[in-house]
């Protein structure tokens, strides 16, 4: 793979968007490779935390607009190419959300267009203080994709989601933090250190339980209260059958830190 780099360090897998000269803009090749990597990591039980980052000075400056231009000569070919590409893009977003392990986005510099969608599909976001954000789709005359219009109303509310999407204005990391789009803002020099610390902490946690918790939170706004209470009951009971529950209870009684197995 060229556009995506995958590094494994124990139970942590780091996925790097690797088109720094193009600000890691999403090309067809990167789209395909990221789809392959997320599919692999979703089912790899040895991986207990995934980190998503960008090579160079930026996270992702959106889609490869020059690539869009290559498909504009024939309207039917353009339509088919866009449908195939977006379907593959959306498979990435779906996998990140349903992946039964935590996913951290570690962002810096430009987080634009699909970069916002990709970041929003991750469970936690650590942002460097030089990060800047813009949904930007309106500036090239199209509506957002990648689940942005699903994630943003849930993160920031409908009115602010409208503002971000319709105006396409740029805002900084502190604004993103205040809106609830990122979890922490640190200096550029600290972003890798803090990301690694958080990934190491999560990789030692009850991974299967994290997966169930992700599902509960992601599905919460689509359930009635009765449906969600039942889902919580089912998840708790399933978790209580696992080795991590037994270890957690035992460690509590013995007044020590638990050593989780991820099961």
C-alpha cells in the first residue's frame, strides 16, 4: 500500500493517511486502501485500539477535487464513478463506527471536507492546537458525504450543524472543542505523545465491553427508551459472562487495578 500506512505496536494499530504532498486528500487509491485496512482491523482480535492520523503537517484536506475533474467529461461515467467511490467511502465510515474497539483520531493542521466526516466517525479525537476545521463541501457546489450530516447534528445540534454545513466557514481547535467535535486540544508537540498515552490506556481496557458501549451510544438516538433499556440489559448481561467482568469484580474486591484480557 502507498496511500495508507499500517503500523502495529502490540495491541495498538496506527493507520496513517499517506499523501502529505496533497495534504492527505482522499484519492480513489487512498479510498480503496483505507477500505481494505479498516476491514482488516475490524476483524483482527489482536488489535484493541486503532489510531487514525495524517502524514506530514495535516490530517486531511478533504477529497481529491482534481480527481473529480477527471470524471467530468462523460456525465454517465462521472455518475458511476462517484457512486462507486462514495459507496466505498461509506463502508469505511460504517466500519469505524461499528468496529468493536476504540478508534482515536489524532488530528493536526487541515481537517476539511471528508476529513471532518472521517474524524467524526472516530470515537475520540485529540487535536493539535494548530488544527483548523471546515466542512467546505458547499464551496465546490455539493452536499456533504461520509456521514457528516448524520454526525454533526448529534455532536453540535441542528442549528450549528446547519451553520457548519451551509457556510463552510473555517474554525480553530478551541472552537471545535467548545462545540464537542474534539475531546482534547494539546500543543502540536504534544499531540503524538497524548495520542499514544490514550491509545495505550484503551488497549489495556475491556475491549469487548468497549465495543458494546460504542454500539449502545451510537444507536441511542435511534431507539425508544424502552428499546434502549432492553439493549443496555442485553449488553450488561453479555458483558457479565466475560472474563473481564470476572476480573473487574475480583480486582474491586481485592482493591487492586484490574488486568483486562479484552474479552
